[in-house]
C-alpha cells in the first residue's frame, strides 16, 4: 500500500464494508498477494441481524483461512431446520442431502462472528479502518474512492478495483443509480434476543425453528438458539402488519409470539435481552453486479428475504466468485464480469428466489409438510435449504420453478 500524499492512498483493492462479504473477500485477496484496504463506517463489535448460517458457507470460511477461528469460537452448533405449522412439523437434517460438502454449521451472534472474520482478514495482512465512511466513488480503470474519517477529515483511495460490500448501506447502488425494483413485496421484521431457559429436550437447539402463524401462512417466526442460553426470535410479515410505533414494538412481538403455539410454549414470557428492533423494506436489487472498476458483493447487490437464512451464504459465495474473477483480471486476462460473476452468482440467487416465492404462496409449505416424501427428493430439497443452490446436478437447482410446481401438484394430488 502506497501513500502518495497525506490525502491519497494507493492500493490494489479497496473494500467498502467489513461484514462477512467484505471480510472474506479481503482474506481471499490477501492470500493471492493483493494489497487490501477495508473501509468500515462502524466500530466492531456491532450488532447485525442474520444469525443462522447455512452449511455451504463453511466452504468459503475454510477457503479464507477462517474455519479454525469459527470452530473454536464456541458458537451454537447447527445441523438443520425445523418447520412448524399448527399441528404439523417437519425437520430437515442438512447432513442428509443431495450435494456433497459440509452438512453442519453454526448459529452465531453476528457482533462476535463479524468481528472474528474481519480480525482474521486483518491477521492475514488486510488493513482495516473502522470509523471511516465512504462518501463517493469515481469509477473507471483506476477508480477513486472519497472517504471521511471520524474527525470528518477527507481523503481519497486510488485502487485497481473496488468491492462494494456495504450490505444494506448499498453505497454504490445509491451513488451510481444502480438500484432496480426488487421483485419481492415489501416485508418487515420485528426481532429481539430472549433469555430462553429452554429445558433440555424441549426443542432441538441444533436447528433453526421456522414457525408459520396458525391463521396467516404469509406470516412466520424464527427462533434461533444461540450459545449461552439465549435465542434470537423474530416475526416476518408484510410491512403494514408490523407497523407499530417504536414504544409498542415489544408488546406487538410478545402478542404475536403468543399466537403461535410452539414459540409460545418455548419462550413464554422469557425476558427480552434487548429492545425489539424493526427492519423493513430490506429486499433490494440492482441492474447489474459490476461496472468499470467495481463489483457489488453480498447485500450490496441483491437481497431476497430472510426465510431460508441464505443471506450470509450468498454474501460469501459472491466474495469467492468476485475474488476469483478479479484475480484473473489483475493477472492481465481480459475478463467478462457478466459471464464470470453476475450470471453464475444469480443462478443460486434465482434458486433461492423460486423457493422464497413459493414459501409465501404456501406451496413450498405444502411440500415441506407433505407426509409421504420420496427420500431422494427430500435430499434434493435439503441440499438447497443447506445452501447448495448452485449445484446444477440437483434438479431443484437446475430448474427450480418447474420442479417445485410439479412437486406441489404431487403433494396436493392434482
Ligand atoms: C430480518 C433479517 C433476518 C436475516 N436472517 C438471516 C439469517 O438467519 N442468516 C443469514 O445468512 N442471513 C440473514 N439475513 C441476511 C444477512 O443479514 C445479510 O445477508 C448479511 O449480513 C450480508 O452481509 P454483507 O457482508 O453483504 O453486509 P453486512 O453484513 O450488512 O455488512 C456491511 C457493512 O458495511 C458497512 N457500511 C455500510 N455503509 C458504509 C459506508 N458508506 N462506508 C463504510 N462502510 C459502510 C456497514 O457498517 C456494515 O458493517 C437476514 C436479514 C434480515 C433483514
């Protein structure tokens, strides 16, 4: 990394944001010998939502040299997902799946997890500047990034390439007018952490519990057991359904939990460990995931929906693919970012999209709760739920919409 003057720094790659996509991209680039500067407007550890990982993400943590740190951190082990609707339930064990690879992972407090990942990247030589906010970008063959530090002192970073890993900050989509309408309706979530005190055997702590509201199939809850006797709990619904003044959020979430028998039994009136938070309108999309001198990673590109916990997996997959593509370019190859990055990344996003859309219509719920599932088909569904949304040997990845529609017909005996 070279300092040309007190206000301009030169670096191979500048990364906006130190969340999972930024941290993994930084580590992978360092492993390829690139100089990396990560600009992060917050100070870590900081709260973030997105606590249930998928096994597919473990491969990228391993590739980035972060696996040992994650395994040794003492996070809650995870091996699947448990779905509940009225008196029906269905558990998927991610170790029993169509695609080879990791079948287990973790449920993590993101403040701890994100801090661990970025420290791991820094340990591999990435420079990380916390409290530094990206304000503008001048794209091109050698993009320039305008940054301010906490004392509001401006400086510029000149890079050979920029990754926008700014998550819901969506820095480059906003600055460069790349936003495209999301095809997902506007939904919102109310969530908190509870002191769960769940007796051993009352629930499988190794699985995320996804419970559908007994009266409204488009409203669902998550309960994600974390280490140390706390759980993350949230409710997702259309934005209007959850729109209450801040002072009434806790009462609203408590009332909703009481309406769902499984969560009501497990959580009861356990104390909330933090104020109930609200996040809405999080689904987002862009025209394209790259441009002259930059690419968008993770949530800075497209975000669908939280229901299948796919966000961090997509974020890490994007980091892996973008670094692979950029390394070829920096080594002098002529690279077409559309075919090398956008198209393959969006393949998996589209798999998840087919699943998410049918979750909210209730069709995927019919499939999940169907009692006579063929074991091989269940393993294909399990593989997608475990994050293997890019494995085209799985028919539910190769052609997800057609396959799910046909399977739904079988499950409802049309
Ligand atoms: C309700 C809800 C539940 C979810 N549950 C799950 C789940 O269970 N599992 C899962 O995998 N995913 C889940 N997600 C998605 C998950 O939160 C995200 O997909 C994931 O955090 C994306 O990681 P990222 O690295 O792209 O961005 P982020 O983790 O958002 O990191 C972006 C970073 O960029 C920084 N930044 C922003 N603007 C600037 C700027 N101008 N300058 C410098 N830095 C900046 C931010 O401070 C932040 O630290 C959920 C999402 C929602 C809304």
